[in-house]
C-alpha cells in the first residue's frame, strides 16, 4: 500500500476583502467582492479563461497555533506587474492583511482520511501532482 502523504486544508475569509457584501440574487445567497478596492483581486490578463484571481502568499508560522493547529498564514499579495500597473508601493503591498490559515494534516495509516468538507477520498492521494483536484462545487455535491 502506498504511503499516505500529508496534505493541507485551510480557509480564506472572503469577508476580510474590501467592499465584501453578503447578498441574495434570484433567491440564492452569495457574496459580491468588487475588484477596484482589492488590488490582490483581478481578472487574469494572461490566462486563457480570464478568470478572477486572488494573489496570496503562504507564510509558515514559526510555531503552530496551539488552539487551532494552523501551521501557515494566507496573506494577500500583489504581484509585481499589478503593483506597477496600479502604482502600489512595495511597503503598501507588504502591509496587506492576513485573510486565512492553512493546516497540515496527515491521513491515518489505515484510512487515508479525506480533508474537512467531505471531499472524496480519491482526491487525497496527491498522485501525479502536488495538489488534488477537488472538482467543481456541483461535482462535489454529486459525490463524485
């Protein structure tokens, strides 16, 4: 049996982004986050899809948070090209806030436990790459 590899789980508090609004549209609850006051959030210019992208840095904590077990911070970042385009100084970029945490998990030897959130166990093996494919929200709801 293949050795179970550690994996990371975490969260990003979207409500920490500037201009965040919890809203209901066509009877569905969601969120709205404007691009303008969030230089870390942009529509990718050089990606085929032009998908909205959030630039972040992952920072290792010197010691894990004893209460939550968090081993890393997720901090907003502004890439060099966006800093130059927006006229944001390096000092301002360095002062961006921490918006989440990551936690290192090691699967139990006999189970290969799935990460929090009910992702299918087949996605935790990390075979063939560093990160699992968690699928779309609809695929996850369907239990694939």
